[in-house]
């Protein structure tokens, strides 16, 4: 494999921007909801249905098209999907009713899901074994930098000045540009591979979909499915219900909620870059355990009312305990892909993503919403802490595999 640092830097930079754009388009719906909900006469249930439809479609397509990319290659799947989800952002801006918006967002989930599994498979396969964690961590952290920091500012500012339809059009432009950049500058990983790895890719293209079911045989993959279900529940619950708790229960201004969540977002970006890099040296398991243990603290601190008397202290705690992007890189990409043969890498990512989205993005918010209505807004935050605890418990049983894997042994041999 061409482990040129120059190519890796270029690859990571392009994939960072692409993944950030994917998350920008996904999250724009949440940030623009106050604008288009009025025009389309949508209630909270309809907004929730839009998010659920995108999440379900995302999860299923991540698995299906991830498996397709294991057979036909990464570029033939990734490039068209980047173009399609960008165009579907424009289609969302043309919606005239709930049904049209629902169809456009569900189709967007179909197009965006494969981007997650295929992009990370490309980065994982094209990186030097000792730099996999660092490179995947940088790419995954784009979700915090662009999707959680830039997206709310960009989308709401454009919507306030030009309308929500224009905001959807603007969010679709970067993806079209990046699709062209990927086509021109990113190579198929099998083209970079030495003869042995290239043969593995050729073998993958001869695999039937029945052969791809072998991914279910690996214990680490199942444990990552369980851990990712807890992680995604933690992520969605504390982001969806945290602002409501801060404003309604802690009686803080919306700007204070933005300040606290912004501090957590900065922490997520920093931790998301450092922890996967650290895992290249000390192993994946201890870093996952540390990230998930820290993440248990975040929703509990958010629910602890006395801390709101010291907002800067609370902001510091939230920033230091935001292990989300680190858990995403490790549980959803690095551990499952290192547990399976290279020919099944994207399939493994897709399977883990499916479990996480189905439980964390669909089931957990529905249950948390019902419990919050009956018992108060602190319940979803306690459930979020439980999700991080589930990720910690599942990670205890992972079988550690050194980041360098067999490539270093093969090189020595």
C-alpha cells in the first residue's frame, strides 16, 4: 500500500470536508425546522417523523451499500451518493407539504448512509497501520466542527435573511464540489495496495452477498453493535433533550444553552481527534473505555441543577467529558473493520451503524419522550448516561487487537 504521508494528508482533508458536509445536510433539517414548520404547518410529531425517516433510511442503506462497495469498489458507490444527497438537499428546499419533505429526507438518508461506511472504509484501508486511528479520528471529528458548530450558524443565518428554501439550496452546494474533488484526487484503495492486499480486494469482488453474511461471525462486531446502540442513544438524547432541560428546568436563557452546548461541541472536536490517535499507541479497548466512562458524566452534570450557579465550571465539565466523536471513530469504524477481513470492512461498518441508528435514533428518543412527558425532562438525560454506560459495558468484553494488525507482521515476514 502506498503509505505516502502526502496522499494520506490529502485524503484525510477531502474526507474531513465531505463528512462534515454530510452531517451539515443531515443536521440542517433540525436547525431549519422552526422556519419550514410554520410554512408547511408541521407539528412536533411531524418534525420527529422526518428525523426518524432519515435515520432509518440511513441505517439500512449504510449496511446495504456498504456491502455493495465491498464487491464493486468504493468510488462507484461514494461519488454518486455524494452527488445524490447534495441534489436532495435542493429537493428539500422545493417541498410544498409534509409528504414531499418526508420523501426527500428519507431519500437523503438512503444517499447519506453509504457515505459514512464507504468513506471510513476508504480512510481505514488507505492509511498506514500506525496512523489509522489518527486519520479516522480527524475525519469523524468533522461532524462536530462542521455539522454541530458551523451548520447551525450557516443554516439559520441564511434562512433568516433569504428563507429556509435558500438555506437548503446553499447546504447542497459543497457536496457537488466535493464529489468532483473525490473523483479527481481520491484513488480506489485497491489501486494503492501491494499484491497481497490487491488480491484480497479482487477476492472481495467475487464474494456473493451470502458470503458477506460472514460478518456476523465476529464477536467484536456484535459487541460494537451493542456499544454503538448505547453511544447513539447517548448522543441523540443529550442533544435533543439537553437544551429543553437547560431552558425549562434549569431556567436558563436559550443563549446560555447555546453556550453550554457549544462548549461540549468544542470538547467533542478536540477529544475526537486526540483519543483515536492515542489508540494507535495504546490500543483501542482502553481508549474506548476511557471515552465512554467520561461520557457518562456529561448528561449527569447537565442534569445536576446546582452546577448552573457556576456556568463556566459546568461548561468546562461538558467540554472535558464529551467523548462522542472518539466513541464514533472507535466503535463504529476502527474496531469493527480491524475485526474482520478487509473484504468485509464497509459491511461491518454498515452493520454496526444499523444497530446504532435503529436503537439510538429511533427507539430511544421515542421512549425518552414518553417518559419525559410523564416524569420530567431529567429522565432522558439519565437514559443518556445509561447509553454511555452500555457502551462501556460492551467494550469490557472486546478482544484487543493491536492497531498495526497483521500488516506489520507481514512486512517483517
